C-alpha cells in the first residue's frame, strides 16, 4: 500500500545517534554490525534493482572508476559488479571507502577483486585524488540534510556522476519493519565469515550484536530522507549541464529502494 503524505508526515526526521557512527565504538563491535549488513545485502540482493541506475551513471562518466563512499564492511557493490557485467557488459574499477574503514571490509574487498581504501574518507569532504562516479548505499541517512546537500553539490561541482541508494524508509511501516532485526541477525550470523567464537558469543549468548543492530536500524529509519525532501534538495542545486533525478525502485520480493541520480551532460563540456 502506498504511504500518503499525511501518514508519512506523522514521523518527523530525528537525527538520533547510531552506534556505527561513533568514533568511540569498539572496532570488534563495529565489525559485528558491518559484517551483518554486508551478509544481508549479499544474500538477499536488496539492492539488485540499483543495477540499471548504476549503468546509466557509469555510461555518463569520463572514467571507468567508481568510488563508493560509506562502504562499511564492503556493501552491495561486489554483487552489483557481477550484475553490471552480466546485464550491461560494464566492468568498473571499484574503490570502496569509509570514514571508519574495517579490517574485515578490506579483506573481503580484496577477495572480490575490488579496492578498499584503508585510510578514512569523509563523504562530505572527498579528497581530489579520488576520481570517478560516486555512490552511496545505505549511507545518506547518516548525514543531516545540509550534509546531504553538500555531498550532492560537490559531485555536481566536480561534474562527476553520482548515485545514492537507500532501503530505509521514514514511514510507520519502515520503522515497524526494523523490529524483526534481532531475528534477522540470529538467522544470518551463520553465513558470516569468519564465524568466530566471539561473534557467536556476542550474538547468541550475550545478545550484543542483535540489540545493537536493532537500535541502529530503528534510528536509521527515523533518520531517513523522504523522496520529496531529496527532490527539494536537488531542485535547489539545478543548473544547466547537470541533471538530477530522484525516484523509487521496486522489485518483487525486495525492499523499495529510494535513489538519487546525478548525471553530467558531456555535450556541454
């Protein structure tokens, strides 16, 4: 059922704290969360619908490079790269980055044949040496509205393609949909590698991982930017030579994906 504007307006955006955003959060606990998020994305194909949007951005790019911001424990790009190759014949050079890079994320990226920067990269201050199309997956909700606008404006200023994707939704259904997260953590943990005794202890004996993921999931839903809010941001940036698009992607059996796509017009250069 489609959420009406009056229904979604009942939930104001609350920028509460997420554990994974905190620099004091222990690395071991951080990797419990990021490894879970990677495994869910890889096993369920939650972002498979993003493949065609990515292909559009890559074809508008001057280089085959793709810079992912806020990659955490690797994210969905390794899986999406396989789909890009099989569906579109595209093989981008992928570089993953994060404000808090993880050891497991770097190791997993190498196993998939993609690069992972082990230095911190702030999505709101992308170093000039990092080139190519920019992407964010499940990362926009970590940013306040003015930070999201800053990220969009910088991509437009650099004249590089940009795509951001979110499955979090700030709706009653989106918030309630986070309640089964502890069960999801218990179900998906056996698929996480490496499956260490500490991970098992902090998941099934002392439920730190399920409860931390539940908190971050609820906060993420309350932080999510609605499509109409994102359209207002992109409309404020409108200029000739760069086109913004905001929409929603739906695929049977998968969550709805909100996306923002920015494309430079190469004919104006």
